[in-house]
């Protein structure tokens, strides 16, 4: 059974794009063909991801992020990826 994932998803609970139920199922991100594990937020239609930059924090205690543009492919980790 295939599930459609949202166009945009964030791990920050304060974000309007946060979906706790979906995140608990396990979301994987392939960015330009490489598996990424440090993605804070993604947007498929605009083609970008936000990744944490080291251990640096901003003045509010949130991780510093960097926006990278490219091909974003989200998938559910419990589903078998199509080859």
C-alpha cells in the first residue's frame, strides 16, 4: 500500500508543517541520490532541505540550519523502496 507523503514536513513541533504521527512511523530522505539523516525540514515542490550545521545553536536554543537546494525524495522507512 503506497502512502502519499506531504510536500513539506518539519521535525520542530512549533512549525505548522509538523506531523508527529507521520514522524513516528519513520521518514527517510534521499537528497540528490544520497541518504540524509540530519534533515530538520524538507520541501519537495521547492526542492530544498534544511540540515543542522554542527552543534551550533541560535540564541533561542534551536539548531543552526543551512538550506540546500536539489532533488528531494521522501519515503517511509517501513516500506520497501522501489528499485
